[in-house]
């Protein structure tokens, strides 16, 4: 699975996840690995869509709430996983272990759904169920 973390998450988090998950066949990159830090969402969304096969993890719910950005990811047929607001208060190490806990569910949904699709990851795993967004 190819996973892209946007600028609302740390590049260190993306690189740590990549190091852990690469032996499993996953690739995790951060926005700044490929684009300037101030790249508009629509630009990287279109670039990822042109390559195909990318899953996006974001803490930026504006992508889902802003009409133009929402239309961009839907038109470009990406699968998005948005972190709920409760993730904002967490340190990188806690975000990392929580994302790793969610990873099997993320992989399963990315494999099962047809893009475009969006899900919300709650901070607490509990039931392990992803919230489907519109």
C-alpha cells in the first residue's frame, strides 16, 4: 500500500512508519518528500491521482469540508483517512502507535472500497470500526 501523509502530520512520523512498514510491503511518504511545504492540497491530490494507488492520511478536515478540495479528492478518486480532532493533542509517538493499531483496518478498507472514499479514524480504537464520511 502506498500511503501519503499531508502537512498536518510530521514528516518524522511518516519516515518512522515507513521504516516499520516497508518490510511488510508498504510505502509511507510525507508531503515534503515530494512537494514544497506550501503546496496547495489540490496540486498534490491531482499528482497522486495521476500516479494512482495512493491512500492519504490527513489531520486536515478542511479537505473534507472545503467544497473545492472535497471535489478535488472525489474527482481524482482518492481514498482518504482523516484523523478526528482528538488526535491534535497527541505527541508523535502516540500518533504513531495509534496509527499502527489502526493499520490493519486502513489496509482492509483501502483494499475493499472503490475510490473515492473517506473515513474518520477516532483517537481510541475500541471497536476498530472506521467512521464512513459522506
